[in-house]
């Protein structure tokens, strides 16, 4: 069952058929592929379809959705663990799906432990109200669900051509009220003494120190053959991590990291929209929000999905309430 599920999710194909009765000529992709698989693998044939217990066929739509949810969960968990305690940026866009439901797409941008700039799809959330407050509440709920802290947010990116520009500007303001470091500093009422001491003197001292350290790092890198041919900041960051110079110059690397996480364009968010049109089509226009989100997570983050073993997915699946029996280890077999 899991191998069939993995194949359909990876290809962005539908699971259900219009007529899934046993005498139907086309019972849908999931049942038809499972039938095809069992005919070519005798061990699988012994435990599925007519050879499975009548009340434990494990082929119901609920089981299909639970398997998909388990796949999406493991992918999202991998993303959250990859971010760790690092800072990140938030990229958001909104559009209607084929069933005219408002969907908010959320992508995170961060620098991973290898110094690589990564953009990952976190979730798509249905919002019945597109006001800035409702969008903010949806993001708060999403962050709580995945254990993300708004305090580590360092940038915000929104589609500037969207007809939601006003709402997005309001959303940005609401986030800045909680975290002034999420793209700009919050204006404060301060005294002249505080201004010249903190805003001028301390900043000048910090700038001088940072410039000295940065010059030392630059000179160090110029004589290092590992840094020859570096043409952009992203490649520079990766080399710094590879050569462990990020440990020798942590503050400088932190500045580079903060620069790299700032969103420049929202192309990744636009790609989510293209994927949504593949997953939720005219013929699948009644699919639920959670079902669509889980399918999108797997379809978009295929590179992560390919690294996740069946064992991980099945362990989470077994904990779900709807699971009444344990899947056989035959489920670990891959389609060849």
C-alpha cells in the first residue's frame, strides 16, 4: 500500500476512481495499481485484496489519506529539523484554487548547516477571510503547529503585483509589531543622549570592529586556494562552512547568513501555485484542504521524500487513530 501511495504522490496523480466496485473496469489509480502490483509479486498477492481479512483491507479512502498524511508529516519534520535554531524568512502569497477557495501559500527561506540557501514549502492554508488579521492568525497557528518561533523571523516576502497588496502590507505590519527584526527596525521614542550613544557611537564602534574582522577574513580567504573561483555570496558562505571558517569568524558568518535569508523574489511561492493546479484539478475539485496540503507537500518536496525510508513513514502511520492493524513488512518492498 505504501509503495503505491508513494508512486501516486510523487507523480501528482489522483487516488480515487469514479466507480470502485469490484466489477468496475477502472477502479481508480490506487486500486488498479495495487492490483497490478499484486499480480506481479506473489508475496504481496497473499496479503492484499481478496486474501486480506474482510474488515482489514487497508484500501479505504481514509487509509489512503492517513498514509499521505504520514508521508507529508515526515517531510515537514525533516524541514523543521533542517532549520533548527537558525533564522529564516517568510514568503507568502494567496490565490483561489479550482473550487474558488482562498488559499494562502507559505514558503520558508533559510541557510542550512552547510551554508546553502534553501527555500522549502511549509503549507497551504485555506483562509475564509483574507483580512490582514486573519492571515496573521493563520500564520501564528501554522508556526505553533510546527514549533517555529516568530522571534527567529528575519524577513518577509509577498507578491507585489497581487490584488492582496493592502492586506499583505497590513500582515507585514502586524508581524513587525511582534518582531521588529522581521525586515526593519521598529521606530521608538528615544532621548538625544540615547540616540548619540546607541544609534551613533555604538554603531560606529560595531562597524569598525566588524570591518576589521571582515577584512581579516577576506585576507585569510584570498590566500586560501579553496576560495578561488567564488563569484557570489551563496558560494562564499558554503566555502566558509566547508573550511570551518564560520567557527573562527561566527559574527561575520552571521551577517552573511542574515543577508542570504532575505527574500529577493517570490518565485518559489509561484511554483506552489503551479503545483496546486496539478494536484487540485477540475476533476478533483472537492478534495479537502488537509488532503490537498499533504499531497502538495509530498509533490513539491520530492527530493526530501526520496530520502525518507518506508520505516519512518510506517512508524508514524501506526500511531494514527484510524489504523486498526499493522502493515506487513511487505509494504517496504518497492515497485520495480
